[in-house]
């Protein structure tokens, strides 16, 4: 048994609703707090002195500077298994080139597919571990990682195997998702339906057999997969036992409707969502995931995060860390910057980065500091939690604890 503390403040993020707007006054703040853990699981959270008196035999990890303790962040949407980079795309984009011009110059998702196919499984594993460890050092203890840069049976399996291998070599918890439906590969000689059928009939069974993932994602967009084909594909993937998540409403609407219809765990992006989509998401159990890193990377508007919360949606915030639209990968900075523009409370931001993001992954044992939860925790060098967003992500976690996995 280990007692860690005293912390200037602990924000356990417990007792808060899953959906809708939150005020900072709803946050429970434990001053002079301690956390009792055993084997990476939380046994108790409370006043440090009370816990010490009640558990005199517990080994103490003494905190000697003012720190604010939060649950580890859950980044529920990333694409950090990839080869190469797209700095060339980015320089063209900031100089004003259009998506089409960039694609014509050999850029876009297909460029990363080419570079990822050139990398060995071992190389993908190594770079993924580095990125996961950088995230972990910044307080992100659970990281979802998508495939989607392989786009053939063999190459998608290679990516998912790399994610599985990396998962065993980092203390961060990696959750993999199959995004073979990112786009129809340029070297595929057939229709969208034919490609999706191959994924369904030939790829998903291998993924099941090798236990490479239990989640399926799709990019619903005019340039990728259309809503009709997406609905058919996702319904069949769901029938095979996969949880569904969707890249929805990034440039045009259509994706979130499919996501709600198929009972997806989350609908991510939502930059183009309007009143209809907001109402639909708010009335569903599908988590709305904002990806401010993509808005920053593409120079686009943020998703309507404030409106989604006001209407009662469950809003999570994720980085979308990828080589194309969101190369920065700094989750806290992105959430902090979006919160100023979208008018989100600290409670809404922290909820979106923790237990609401865990819900987007259908995981219930993290994101809240409470008995029975994983001891995934991070502490910031300040005595008042409000300083964390005030520095807009520039103040990083001082210590990170990654519990049992
Ligand atoms: O979430 N929108 C589609 N997929 C990624 C971008 C991937 C890429 O450009 O490499 C996204 O933004
Ligand atoms: Fe994405």
C-alpha cells in the first residue's frame, strides 16, 4: 500500500454528470489531499493526514512542493502510428494552397500511406513508442491509436501489429482502432463498396483472430467514404462485434447522422456540424469528440463545443495527432486554446480530457480518481488548478503516475 501526498489540491473529477455543461463550482477540490494506492489501483482519495492516520503502515511517497493532482488524460483519437512526415504539405497549406493543389503535388493522406508502407513493422513500433512516451510525459496515460495508413490487408495488419507491440513497451495504455476505411486506396482497382467488402470479409476476421483491435473507424466525407456505404459497412462491422467510431462532419455534414444511427461510441471532428447534428448528438449516447489540433493545423473553425454542451451532449477533447492535419500533438495546449475561443469552463475541459474521453473509448476504469479506478494520475506545479489552463498548456505535468495495465 502506498500513500502519495500531500497535494495542494486534488481534483478527483468524481460525482459529475456524463453529459452536458459543467460549472467550475461543481468541481470537488480536496485541499492537502492524498491518494492511497495498491498495485496501481486507487484504494482511497481524501485528506492526506486522515489517510496517514488510518493507514499507518502504508509506505509514503512524500510530495514536498505545491502540486495539483488530476486524473491522467485520455487522448481518445490519434493517428500516431505512421512513417515520414508531411512538412511539405504544411508549408504549402500555410502559404495558401488548396487541398486539391496539395494532393496534386503528391501530398495528403496517400503520401503518408506511401511513407508508412515503406517503414518496417519494427520502425513503426519504435516511432510509436517515442510518441506515446512523449504524450505520457505530458500526462496522457491512455492513448487511442488508429491504423489507416496501410490501406491493404497486409499493411493494415502491419500497422495494428506495430501498435500491439508498442503497447507492450510503453507505460502508456494504448487502445488500437482499425481505420482501414480512411479512404479507398489509390492503388485499388474497384469501387468503394468493393473495397469495404474486402475489409469486412478479409481484414476484420484477421484482426479478430489476432486480437489486434475491437474498434472500427471510418472517414465519412466527400473525398473519402460516402454516408450510404459507411452505414452499410459500419452496421456489418458492428454485427461482427466491433465498437464503432466515426470521423464525422469535418468538412461537410452526413457523418454524425450515420454515427448516431449505427450507435457509434463516438463521432469525432464535427467542425461542420449545425443545429440538426448538434441536436442529434446531444440526444444520443454517442460521445461528441472535438479535435482542436485539426482546426489549428488546417486553419479552420473549431467544432461547436459550447453549443454541444449546452444542448446536453457528452463532449470529449482529443488531439487527432497525425502527420497531416494535426502534427503538434500537444493535447493540453490544444484544449486550452480552444476553451478560450469556445468559452468552455475548466470543469468542461478537464472532464473532456478524462472521464468523458474514457467513455468515448467505452472504458470505465479511468479518468476519475476514486476507489477501484486505475492510479493513472498527473500533477501540475501550482497550488490552484486554474493556473493549468491559464498558461494555455505551457505548464506541463511535473509528475505522472501510470497505474497497472
Ligand atoms: O483526422 N480526417 C481524416 N483523417 C485525419 C487526417 C489524416 C491525415 O491527413 O493524414 C484527421 O484529420
Ligand atoms: Fe483523425
